[in-house]
C-alpha cells in the first residue's frame, strides 16, 4: 500500500506562485534600511525613486515598452479597472461600445457588467470547444463607435492563448484600442507590445514569483496610438497622474526583479516545466473517461485542465489532501456556479464540476509529478467506485 502523502505538492501556480528567493533578497533593503517615501525630495527619497525607475526598465525590457509607459498598481484587478474605465471616460465622445470575450477573468467581466448599468454597450464574443475566439465574429462585432477591444492573452483556467496579433490588427483597422489581460502570460512567454500591437496590457507580480499586492499596466504613450486614461484614484499625481498613492517601493522592486529573472530564465523554465506538464498530462489522460479541456497546442506550457467524468472536482481535491490543485480560478473559487470559462467552451455543468486545473511552476519537480499521478488515479478510481 502506498504511504499517505505528507509533503506539500503545490500545483496551483496559476493562482499564485511562491516568491523567488532572489526577489525577496532584492526587496529586503527597502523594507528595512531604505524605507524612504519615493516622493520625498531628499537624497533618501531619491534612492527609492531610482529603484522604481529601475523596475520600470526591467519590465520594459521584458515586454518591449518604454519605462514611462509602465504604471504601477496594487495588482492586475486594479490595472484592469483603471484601463477599461479610464479608456471609456476618455473616449466616450467616439462611442460607448466595447468588445470582450465570455471566457475573460472576472476582473474584466465584472467591470463590463458594471458599465452596462451606466449605459455602455458590451459585446461578449463566444469561443469554440477549444477556447479560441472566431476572428470573423470579431470582424462582425466591430463598429465605428467601438472604442475598446479587450481580449485575454492566455486563459487562467485552460492556458489557451488567443491570436492577439490578428485581433489587434482587426481592432486598429476600425480606430479602436486593443487591450489584453496578460496576467497569466506575462513573464512566461515572449511578449513584445510593439510587434503584437498592444495598446494597454495588465499584469501582476504574484504570478511570476514576485510579491502579492503589486501589478501594473502598460499604457502606450507612443505612436500610432497614444492612450489617454482618466484615473480612478486622485490625490498626489503619482504614476504620471494615472494612479495616485504612496508608491509600494518594496513591491515594485520585487516585481522588477521577478521580471528580470523571467526574461533571463524564460526558455529554461519553459523547457523544464513543459516536460513535467506533458508527463503529468499523458498519464492522467490514460485514466478512463478523462479528457483535456482547451486547445492542446495554443496554450501556456504550465497548465493542463482535465475533466474526470463521474468524479466531482471538490471530492478529488479533498482526496488529494496535501496535493494542492484547483477547480478553477482562485478569484471565483468561492462561487458555487460551474466555471464560466468551461461552460462558454461548451462543456456541460457536470463536466465543469468534474474538472481539475493543474498548474506547474519553476519549483515543481519530477517526484512531485509522479506522486500526483499515482494519487489522482487512486482517488478518481475510488470516487467512481463509490458512485456506482
């Protein structure tokens, strides 16, 4: 008989990642010795200001932006709120129509629901069985009064990557702005905002082994689309007037270092994590009545979303005990409804309730994958036997 798993196996990296020791090391001086306010006009404050500038440059090197185009926020949710609401306030003389996708994160969808109560018109694009949008549906939805198209780069539940360069090209032909929530993709796959044609992009620190409570927004300030945003938060004129509030210097420094490490180790991480993900996925799909959700090719290398028909996901997670996985997005896990992402992809409620997301990370090892395979197989078989 196999021994019970006692060591923690963490396979929920899409919810949050552990902080990298190098990131923490870089942050510590700004928590202890260099604690000055970056807005203070003295030498001590200037040290903090210089550290923030360096972080903007580190992030700019990762995504191909200028350092002054990076606006720091408390996380991706705030960044998304600032982006969508700020654009609509600035451009509503052109129109009050925006386009997004049914499988977006709740940070986007909840903002859109709110804006509908304020008289804005939202078009929600559907997706196919693999989670990809239909570009023709986007073409048909674009109008002269469309001011923003917001499409997630990579889905947080399935890892599916949308063809955002083609989406951006179509968007710009009508004079609209293109925004992407890159929270899951940032630091994992190459992103060049100029090559792709991104006007606005949200990202977060705690998905790339940085600290929680820090994120940012790329806001294009160069041709062809210099973006104007009306701020959500006023008072002090921080972040070029787009986001007032005392700068979270340790968090910003940590995010910058996490971005630098991601740029340096991206290919190495991809090779190691994808190999482990593929091994896990190959063995899990050998379990009868099991299938992969989403496009198998156009997706992030660290995520696999697996439906175990006839076994409840919550029961599987309880049976796995110290193996940490997810049955959907961490931001919606308190809801009892089935995943809106999986339902939009055409899965039944029963299939959605039987789905587990495994998301690997930089610190995942092969022994953990072997343990997970054995334990999942055992738990699923036991649950199915109990239900017959």
